[in-house]
C-alpha cells in the first residue's frame, strides 16, 4: 500500500507493520552488551534522512530526575528554580515544559506556588506512578500532562518487572487508558530504549499507543529515554544504539509526529549533548534536560548546553536570555550549596579562565583570540586569568587590568614595574614549593603593598 507521507510529501510504502514478538527468554543482545566488556558500537551503513522540525524546544527535568540525585530542594528553592527557568526560556517558551513530583505535601505545595505565579512557560507537568489514584491527583491539581514510566528493554521487562513482553504491553496500555479516562495527556517514558528490541517491542507498543490515542482523541507523547547513555550520534550506526535510527523509526513506523517526540539522554559515555542535538536534527521537537546536567549517575543533558546548541543550530537565541545561566549557577552554589566542578562549560568558575601566559598575552591583544564567544555579553562573565607559575608577565598584567577594571590607556602593560615585581614574587613562591594558584585576596594584598593607592578599589 502506498500513501503520501505528510512529512516528506512523497509516496511511501506503508504495507509492513511490525508485530509484537513475545519471546520466552529475554534478548539481552549480548553481542553488543557483554557485561564484562565495553559496550560495542555496531554499524549497518543505513543512513536515515536528516529532518529537523520547523520548531524545536527544550523541556526540563531539574525538579524530577535532577532532584533525585541531590538533597531534596525546599519549596522556596523549587519556586526560585522555576522562575529562573521561565526567565531563561524567554517569552516564546523555548524552555517549553518542566516536570514535578506530586507525591508529598511539599511537592504539591511547590506546584501550587509555581502555578500561582501564572507564568506561561515552562508549562508545569508531573511524573507519577502508574495508578488510577495518581491520575486523579494529577487531574485535581489542574495538570494537563504527566509522565508515565514504560520500561521497554528486556533487561527491565524480564529482569526487573518479571513479565513477558505481552504482559508488559498489556499492563502499560491499561495504564495509559487510565490517563485518557482522567482526561490527562500521557507522556510515555520509554525507559532504556537504547537496549530494547526496537522492532520486536518498541514499534508494536507505540503503534498500540497511537491507536488508543486516536480512540480517546487525546495526544500521547513519546519520550525516548537513553537511560544508560548507550545512544550514539553516528549516522550509520546500527540499532538499538543509533539515536537517528530511533527517531526515524518512531516517526516512520509508528507515525509519531515531531511535536509529540522527545529525547531524554544520560551522559555515561560523554555523548549526552551530541545525542540530544542529533535527536533534534532527525525529527524530535523536544530534548529533555536538567540544569547543570544534574541527574542519575553521570547526569542528564545539561540544559544550559542545549541553550547554546539551539542558538548554534537556529542562528538565534529566539528570546532566551543566556545571562540567566550565570544567575542559575550562582543560585545553585549560594542557595543550594551545590559544588559545580570548576571547568564545567558555561557555569564552572574556570570555564573561561586561563593560566597560560601565552593565552593571557593573546587575551590582552584581543579577547576573541582565546575566548569561545563574548562571554561577558552572553553570560555576564568576562574571560579571566588564574595566576600560577605558568602565567608570566602577560597573565599578571591581564589580571591587574581585569581586577581593577582598567580600560584604554589606564591599562598596565606586561613590562610595567609593578607587574615585573609581582612576577618575581610569584616565581619565588613556586620555587619554594607552592602548588596552588594564587588567590585574588593574595594578589590584592600584594598590589596594595607594592603600589599603595595606585588603583581604585572596585
């Protein structure tokens, strides 16, 4: 049977429909996932077409997946995070949704306070256990969409749930019917999709979800969850690890529209950001992220990374305010007490810092030489130098100019007597066995001792 595709506007074959393969023993794909070895990346050289949707956006899981891996946030902290997300996402809602727990009194109080702010974006959604009581709670809170866990690999179906594929499919479908009965949009979290039998379980299951959705006249969202970070961004990689293949397959064989398709990745193999970008490029409207990448084990896709990835791919921030990323980092450090690794891109203390004298010399001549973009304009953070044994005269001069905000002809040069005297003192410190960088407090005291009153305190 030939049908015109509403995505490509071409005649496409629609004759083959994948059926559930209800096997007696789990298929753990040991040729790829042999537990005693590094998981293998297989290639089948099948390319799928790149097909970025007209609109793409970010969804947030900082208050759900993120909160599971840190000390629970207070109500006020949750409200502040929600407000910062809204401010960062801008008036067009590029950060479209965020998800909350609803189990405890504190969870519900936080939701009610966030709802009372009457912010259009991000939309408040929930994440629940699959029970009728929880669906009613979602509806009573006035939440229109909720996440539901529907694990899809044999690792989970057979080993954790102790079910067959058919039993799991029937259980999940009954759960989704409960959501439809409550008038709630179900967002089905296909856990561990990158170890699942894609054509033997995932596609037949999603086809049944689509059928229920048409009957209920309520959309169903599909979140493809790379729970263990096994996904790979390589275009000719074989299933089940191919991100492009998963997105293409869900669209082509299960007719999931782009606006109902979302990618959720983890960073176990350092591929979270690349995989999320591939999901956008190959047809998913949404990528699910967490602020600072906080999440299970190695963490989720960092939301701040995808803000810049969005701007890179679309050529515009489309109303997002990236300076809020610095506010968010400061809030997590100051109010939550979260220790951000110093070299974390965009948010770490040292992400745009250099200790190398040759780099500092370049920064003095033109910051663009050694800075990824205008970090002062986009993040409110000018490039900095950290003074160590390799900083040299240029690094010390740059530090003085930045620390005292000296501009134009008021800037000191690297052969200034003050700079040369400071270098002699710093060199002696490291000759005597110092290992740590010089602190701003130490350098301030040194300047005050060597050139009292020369610079105005800022």
